[in-house]
């Protein structure tokens, strides 16, 4: 054979040496690991060959400079011929006579740079989403979409979609070295195309997978990813972004409204659908601002297949769920919140993922993202899989995702779900169902390192964001900086406070004197972390009933108990979080497939509770003593604890010169008169809040708006009227 040709094919064409029978057979069976070695243009001994695979085509031509060269069918659906030099396009004639003209994907060089490849292989690509996934872009002067995916143990990866009839033979991808990334640039593809990756896996089986770094998805139960161009959004929140650091500071008033977007409100005039991101940008933002909250916290919106998981079992960590609109409309919601002076926090779930076949599970036929050993990689409580935090590429995938949400969507914070389940290898496991760490202990060193790296990277990129841990154990230093040995979170949910105080307030008042410590003991650790006091969705589901249901007594006592509990919560040290519906004492347990009972909010005394929460938020924001030292022990002082009468009283302090505040809590249904306590200052104290006020649904008992403390500072005495099941808040107004 001369001139690099291998002889005549069975179609009468003398083929170049790279078009071997084995190569052609591999293409036909979609098993070729390096399709760019065969397809596209190749110069062989001075001649330029173009090879293309066009399943179902009648004829194929190459078009260059207005002229067309017929390609020969050399093997099944493979066509090839010598062609002239220069840019070209593939012209395909189909059996029905139609014609398509496309740029040849196999004529384009790689998109990923050497630096991308190095960082991906090293597991340190901070902006991984800019390299992997589907990107609408121009490449070598042609518009199209670049696809890249990590699948190191795959034998072949193809991108498939409506554009190629989901045929894995059409667009097999290029493998880039030993790091396991596959890529291809597909000319002509743009926003809105559906796609997945067809993977011939390590076990020689075919898998159809959605894109782990896809920016969009189809509506569940459909499973494909959707090409979304996330570039070019016109943010208008520059002033907010420049000033938001102060809003996340330990000294700032932080009052969070936790929301499940799908069930906050529905449009019953349109079949009961949920509100869109754009509608929420108007209605939810306006309501949260009206209620005085400083932030909204969104239960997970990373794409998830099962509504009943509430988003806590994500399959698309880089895709805002399509349930409420495309990515730019989610940005509209964030932008509107910022314009209204409201921060946005996202629930982020790096602790587990579901085993849905189109997701991450055995992505390339191996336990790639998860652990192979179920003692390390399977959550028994949730029937989900645990990421392999010890694998650098998996850690990079998660850390980059945290950065992605704060950078691409301007989110003001991430609340990390189920941190306790990440920190301990024996979490919710029998003694023989877990693997100890290298030192024989239960701590998950790899998960700890992941959380520390995530916080270091996120805060390092933008110190004005906040990260929050939902962590239910006494693991030390959750909100301590990483350089001081901590996990590096900005805040931690105070689950101990929540459990103790809810247990207390649920008791019949006649029994509360025996458990008075439940309301006082939490202060012993209140300043060991930067705490948020959470009344979250977990407290109003799974048969627990609504917050109102959890209160004892008749209807009057239930409402009075709940108002007193909220008064105590807002006066107590710690930032605040309240789940939607709790602000107006929703009468029934939350259901994710309905909506809040907004009709209740229009009726007394529900409307009174709603008014109280609004006033509590206003008082909290405008009173430095109630927020400035939330995380500092010298901002708090006990004034009275009377277990027999179920009364507590404490003072809160701001900076020097700020008026101190006193909260007095009566958790019995008995009015107390002439109840004396010591207060920090003599002189006049204004009664700035009373949960028994008539406007809140109470009876209007109290102290006529003002009291006078007699004596010297720090030894002054005031006599108070304490309405039944109430909290009163006094603020020093001056005088001696």
C-alpha cells in the first residue's frame, strides 16, 4: 500500500490508514474511545480526508467555498472522501429528500485549556462550572454549545438529545488525557436544547445520565438536562452587594423567613400551580419586607426529581429548579429581593444525593461520586448516597458548587443541611454498620476537611456572604474560623435551644415549674457559637402539627402561649428564623403539595399573631440592645428566675450609650401584679412590647405603657403587672 492508503474498501474507495476496519466497526457500534482519531478532517500524506458518521442518511457531501464534494459510503453510515482544503460544512440528504447543512463537530479543536485540565485533574478548579457542563459560546468563529463531563472510567461518552434523535453514535466525545474529562463542541446548538450523556461504562453497559454541572433541567418527571446560557444577566444590585457585609455581621439584626417556594402560595385560578420566580419576586419579596424580615431562606431549589423530598435530594446541584422558571428568572427573584433590602439564603445539600438512575449514582459504571462501601456511602435514614469527600474531584465539585451559587446568583448565604450526618461516620448507624476513621474514631475527617475548604473558599472569594450550619450535636467550633481549628461557618442553628424551649412551651402550665430549666439552661451555651434560633419546617411536619397545635390549653391559651413564645424568642440572644405560616399561627400542619392557609391570616386572633411578629421584627431591627451583642455574653444578664411561678426576666445590652432592654416572661395563665425585679438602670422604662396587647389578640393587660424604677443603677427596682401567658419588653427611656 502506497501513500498511506490501506487499499480498496468494499465500496470501491481506497481508504487512508486511519480508517481501519477495527476503527470503522467501533464507530458503527458506538464503541470508539477516541472518535476524533477517525472522524473529521485528517491530512494523510498530502491529501485531506473528511470522514463523518450520519446514521440514516441517503447521501452526504462536503461544501467548501460554494462547491460540493460527494462523500462515499465506506461502511454502513460512515462516509468519507478526499476534499479540498479550507473551512467546510457537512451536507446531508435524508430519505424524505430534506437537506441539512452543518459545521462538522469533528473539525474543531479542544475548548478546555491546559490550565483547565491541570486544575480539574488536581481537584482545585474553583470555577469548575466554567469548564464543565454545557456552554453556549463561539468557538473558532462558529456559534454552538460546548459540552464537557467528568467520567474517568467510561469507555465512550456521547452527548445525545433531540438534535441527534438521542443516538449515541452521532456525537461521541473526545477524551482529554488521564484526568477523565470528555468534551465536544457541537456547532449550531443554542439555548433550550435538551441533552444527556450516553455512557458506555466500565462494565460495558449503556447509561443515560443528566449533566452533573448542567445549568438547567426539564420539568420532572422528565430527566434531561437543558442547555441554558447563564451569561449576560444585567444585575442591578451593585449598591446592595457593596454594603451587604454589614447585614451578615454578628452585630447585625438577622431575622430569616424560611420558605418552601412551591407551597407558599398557589394560583388556584390556573389549576393550583405554584408561583413563578417572577411572581415570587413581587409577592414573596413584598410580603417578607412588609413583615420586617431581613432575609428569606429558600428550601433547596437545586433541581430534584421528587417533590416529596422538598428539594433535599438533589440531582442537579448547578440548576435552579425549572418548576418556577429558568435561571435568569431566579436571578430576577434575587435581584428584586436585593432592591427591596432583603437578603437571600439558599439551603445547600452536600450531604447526600438520591439513587435515581439519571443522576450521579455509578455515573461511569463505578462508584465515582459516592463510596463503594455502603457502610460509608449509604444513608439508611433517607435511602440516599453519601458523596466520597475524600476524592479530590468530588470535593472540587461540591466546593465549586457553593461558590457558584454565591457568584452566579448573588446569593447572600448558604445554609448547609444535615451537617451532623456529615461529621460522624456512625451517624444513625448500628455498631457494625460503619467504618472508623484512620485513628479508629467516629469523626469523618474527609467531610470535616470539605466543610473547612468550602468555608475558606466561599469567604475568601467574598467575605460579605454568610454560611450557616444545621448542626444538631455539640461538635466544637462550628462557627469558629478554620485557622483557629473550627469548621469556619458564620453561624450555627441552635438546635438545643429549639428542642428545650419547644418541649417546655408544649407542657401544660401546671407542670412547667418542674421543667423551668428548659428555658434557662440554653443560655449556658448561647455564646459558644454564633447562633441562629430556628423554628423551621422540621417543627411543623411528620405529625408534629402546627406551632399552634403544639401549644397546650384551650383556644385562648394556645394563642397566648404562642405569642409569649415568640416574644421570648425575639428577646433571647441569637439571630431568628421562622418558617412560613408560623408568623400567622397557621392552624394546620404544613403540606408541601398545598399552600399556606392564607384565609386564617385574615381572621382574629391569627392576624394578631401576624401583627406581633411584624412588630417583633421591627423592634429587633431598631433596638441595638436586642441584636448588637447577640453572640456575646456581656450583652445578656439574668434578672429573675422564679420556677414556682414560671417567670424569667433578663436584660439585653447594646453598645455604650444604647438603651438597655428588659424582657419579663410569665409562662402561667395567672396574672401577676406588683411583681418586683431589679433592672440595670433607674428611671423611666417604656413598655415597648406586650404580647397580651389587644392588637395581638390579647386582653390588653399590662403597665399602661411605662414604669419607673426606683433606686440606684444596677440596684433599681421596678414593680410590674405581668399578664397571663405573656412577655413584656421594657426599654430604658432615661431619667434617674
